[in-house]
C-alpha cells in the first residue's frame, strides 16, 4: 500500500474536455466525450497523501456502462497506466500536476466502444474510488470511428447543425419548412439515451443491446423502430386523418417539445413523415451519428414487394389499390461504414422511422446503403427493396370492368423518385441529391438497374381476364393531362365506348 494515493476529489474538467470533443454546445452539466479521443481528469490529493511517482505508482481504471456491465460484452473495461495512451483501445497515462498535489490522468477510449452513460472508477490494490460519470458518443472526427466524416463543413452541418429545412409539397411546388432539431438543448441527450434504454431489444436482453451500441448500424435500426410508436414504447403516434386528442403534425416546428413530452408521458400524438424524420435526425445527431433529412417527391409505397406500383380502379373511378404514390415522403440518411457489406457500401445509409411496413417483425426500415439502392443491389441489408421501390418503382394503371376483366390503361416509368432533396451544407438552400439515389432516367444504367430487379413483366395494353391470354377485341388509349388520366375503351362492336376519368392519387405521409 506504499504508493496508494489518498484522493480528495476528482475534477472531470468538463468545460475543457467538452470543448475539445465538440460537445460544448450541450446544455447539460455532465462530461460528454466522443469515443477514440483523449480526455483528461484531475485527481486532487489530500494533504499528506503519497505523491504520484511516474513508473512506480500503479492503479487501474474501470469504465462500465449498462445495467449488467461485462468484460465479454465490452461494457466493462479495466486498464492500467502506460507511458502514453493509444488510439485503438482504452488506455491511460498520468503525470504529476504543477502543484505536486494533483495528478493529471489522460484517458483514451476505444473507437469501437458502445455509446452510452459510463461510470469511471479508480482501483488501487482493491481500494476503489468513484471518480464520476460521463457520456460517450460516436465520433465523426475520429478516423477509426465507424461514423468518421472527413469534411469539417459536413460535420458542422450533420452533427453540430441545430437548425434545418425540411422540404414538402409537390415536385412542381417544393417548399421548405424550418425545423429546430435542438439536439443540444438541456435534457435532450438524456432523453435520447432513454429511447435506447426502453427499446424492446434492451428490455429482452440488456447486455446484448448495450454491447450492440458500439455499432451505428444497430443503433440506427433501433431508432428507426423507436421513433414511431407502432411497437412498444415509441415516441410518436402516426395519424393522417383525425387529429382530435393530439397535435396536428403541421404545427410542430421542432423536436425538443416532442421528445420532452414523450419522456414525461409516453407516445406523442401526432406525427407524419417529416416529423418522424426530424425527430430521428435530432436523436442521431445527439448521439454523434451524422444525419440529414431527405425528401423524395413522388414517393412509392410498394406493399407487396414486387417493385411495381399497381393502381387499380373500378369503372366508377374508385381506387381499389393497396399500393400508393405520395406527393412526398421524408426519411433520413445516416453516415457510417458498412463492414457487414464491404467498403463499397460505406457512406450514406437510408432509414425510415415512419411506420409503413414491418421489417423482421417490427415497424422499421433500414439502414440501407445509397450505393445499393442506386445500383439495384437489393439483397443488401436492410430493406433495400422497399427503399429502391420508393425512388424507382414503375407505375401501372388498371381498371376492373364489371365482368371482372382488367384493362391496363396507363402507367409511367418516370413519375416516382423526383427531386430528392435535402438542405445544402452551410446554406438554407435545397440540395438535389437524386443522383445519389438513382441514375438519370433514360440512361443505360437506370435501365439495367431497374429492369434487372423488377419482378413484374409488362404486357401489351389489352383486356385480360382472370386466367386468360390478352384479348384483341378491345382498343385502349391512355391520355395524360395535368393530374388526371383518361381511359377510353372502345368495344369491339364499334357501337359504344366507355370513357373513364381518374384523378391521380396525390398523398403525403
């Protein structure tokens, strides 16, 4: 026990550390650091304590996160003093302060550590001293971190940016809506961590869930499920028709109020796609994942995974379709590597917190690499076919006649996936990123991409019975005009004709 230090208190140097870790904008009085980067704490010794002697004084530091910290899960790590820290794992070094009664301890966290709230303990030959708590976040400034983003201007936009613009409307009339992400507001980070701590995967296996938080792919998928409330514990209730008993989605202007209300009283009523996406962006940025809000104009919702939007009508023009095309739909892109898929698929990953279809039994979607969506690599995780269809599906219009026969009277290969938009870096202007999701319409690349993976085969325009070959006794003429479609059906006798008028479906989620 000859070199055991008698510690009076520990200074976590919150202000200095937060400044060097780009976390000084957080309004919380707690140490918040980013993984893979040094931070320094100062041990103040009691009068009469043994002096710290470099190379002689030994102690071990213990960091723990989660309710069941374990070495095997990387949620508990013990490490001793070295001559210097390393940037690949948890490590520490120490020197005596100028006054002689302080010890400056430099700690480097692993760039692959689980994110979350940690405790820091000092162990001297079994004598343990609690030094304090800190929050560890992803680090877009660290080259070894999976979310590393080399551009400083993009880091400022996609991590530090607190205000943004979300685009809505139609492809002919695009309008920007200001949004306050508010990820640095006091209490918001705690709420973001709470979202992780109440997700069903944590409830069923807290050890596995906390260990999985080292991986931004895993966390992004959890957030995609937790921002909506279709499964247990989520933040927002989706509603598109009746807003009684809640807030109309169009009146929200920021994420902070939504998150605080959820933390206080559970699922918040109501949200639609841009609200879901904005809240997901807030939580992602707070946790350190670079994130942007993306709007797709003419966004397809393919319910049967055949990569085709089939619009079915009866003779009265009534819509009988399960598929749909929305005026616009909003989701998020998050920046990270994809070691599970290979470096070709690193970069932006699309995920969608709006509850549309189940994925692995849960209402979530993504993350799917934009590279996979653009190239039609639809076997790549996660949910690439659904997102591919949102921006690339072909459209077929059919009418069911009174005798049960179906007439294909129109369609389009160009109406889906237009003017895909996000806020420009450093400017309140629209940045068109359609080229990041798909090749230009009409090019050889887009032909190969879409038709290689489309499961639907086109037939000639004709009347088709439930189990018959195409008939030749009917002629059709599709005519497109503004937002309407006409279907003119001439009967074989030439004595009569049917003219059907359809208003194209225009919706938003």
